[in-house]
C-alpha cells in the first residue's frame, strides 16, 4: 500500500507531480483556465469586487497563497480567514460576494459551518474540495474538485499542492474576467503552470540532500521559519508541518517583522529557515538572515539553484529548480514537507499519525 515507501507521507510527497497534472490539465482548454467540467457558469467569476477565502490549517495556507495570486493577477481584494474565527466574528459578507472554502476532506466542521453562514448571508459560495460527495462539496453552490487522490497521512501534502494549483487557475480566470490580464499573457502563465509538473519532479531530485541537512541544521527544540510575500505563506505552512510531525516548537514570521520583537529570542545555534524564492525581495530576506546570523543563529537558506547569495548569510542551503516567482511555491512546498518528514523520522515520531491529531476534524 505504501508503494515501497517507508510512510504514506513520503509516498504522498512523491505523488505530487502526478496529482498536480491530474488537477490542472482537465482545467485548461485552448491554453486558458476552464471550469466547464465543474458546470460553473461563465459569469460566475465576473464582477467580483471582494472575495473571502475560509479554511483551516494547511488548507487555509493554500488560501493565503491564493490571496496573493488573486490580488496579483486579478487585482481583486481578498481576505483569508480561519474558519473557526470567521464564524464568530460576524463577517461582513453578502450578495455579490464570493466566498471560497477550501478543504481536503470536505468534512471539517468549522469550514462547513462557515460555508453555511456565508450562504445564509447571501454570498455565492465555491468549494475547493478533494473528497467527492463530502458534506462541503454537497452544500457549496459550486465545487472545483482537486484530484490528489486519497491522502492517508494525517499531514496534508499533495492536497496542499493541488489546492494551490486550483487557486492559481482561479486567479488567472478572475484576472481574465476582470480585464487585468489578456488571453496571450494568460496562455503563457498557464503554460508555465503546466510545466510545474516537471519542476516538481526536478525538486524531488534536488532535495535528496534534505535528510543530511536536517540532521545537521535542526538540533534545537525551537526554531524560526522566515520569508516575505509568497515565501511567508509557505513559511507558515512549513512551520505547521514541522510542529505537527516532529513536535518541535516552530514559528513562522514575516522576515521583516523579526526585528520588531522576536529577534530577542535568537540565541546561539537557534535554527532559522529562510525561504527566499521571491526574487523581488531576495536581498531583503538575505539581509534578515545576516541579522539573525550575527546574533548566533544557524541559518538554512531555501532558494533557486542559480541564485548567488553571500556565503556569510547561510550555513546550509537547499536548492530548487528554476521557475518564475509565482510558481516557486510548488517546489518550496516539497522542500518544507521533506524537512518536516525527515526531522520527524530522525526523532522517531509517528509520521503518518502524529499524536493528538485526526485526519478529519469533525468537531468544532
Ligand atoms: O480536510 P481539511 O483540508 O479541511 O483539513 C484542514 C486541516 O485540519 C488540515 O489541513 C490540517 O491542518 C493538516 N493536518 C495539516 O497537515
């Protein structure tokens, strides 16, 4: 059942390129995003002035990536809420608004309740769901299914990747409908998106160094993940994965925020994992790495293979294949999943079933 892998999680990490293609390819027609198979009416994405994304855990971080992409390509303001907070904060939402709920299982109690609240307030709702016929899939106005296949390990890996892929397609569709991108530009972006299957395959090769690096770099009970923009969203997800699997305390911070307080926690040998895949902010993140290194931190840089970064900024480095900034989350996710996986294995943790956690959280 584990296909020769030691754990379901590792198998599922390696299944990502295929899951990605199964999700993206059927949603592309003539080089443009297409949601005909989901029976979503053409005008569903038109005239949207505000979008809310609601989800929990990893699905919420896929939503955070989605916010960045929708605002980038469609210039529509997006808010992202944790479902358990959304419900109790009397959300400002109503007719004409689009509420996107993201859930692998389609059964998460808080996400389901948030969906019901948004519907009750008159919003249009769209579910991005992996499990066919699940409660959220049945109740949302429309559903886009991700095609990750069954995810057995409690830690979400391939479902996260395909959720990001759907958010990418949605961002392009909304950009087209909102007149913010033209079909030719969109075709080029869709081509690059389709090519992420290959870059993910390459990333699985390039990250063969991860077990060794993890052993040397992460030997402290507490650490930081830092990044800016899309790297910050991925740092949040990487940090969650590490906590969930290896029981280490890990905090994700916007790299520029460290000096506003948490830098006081940096002591000799504390690991800081810096995601620096976004070229536009790379020098800033590198300078944040130097700040923590000067205070004794042990830094692990995750960036493109071709990037030239001052050697005095990092102690360890994980390389990722070339892609434009907006496509880097697909390979950065692999690096972070593997960091969490190998740290948990090396610490003797129950990788597929971490303590206190359930795959589907059906209580509020
Ligand atoms: O099934 P869902 O996507 O709604 O689940 C949401 C979270 O419970 C889930 O992503 C959780 O955070 C994972 N265990 C993270 O790996």
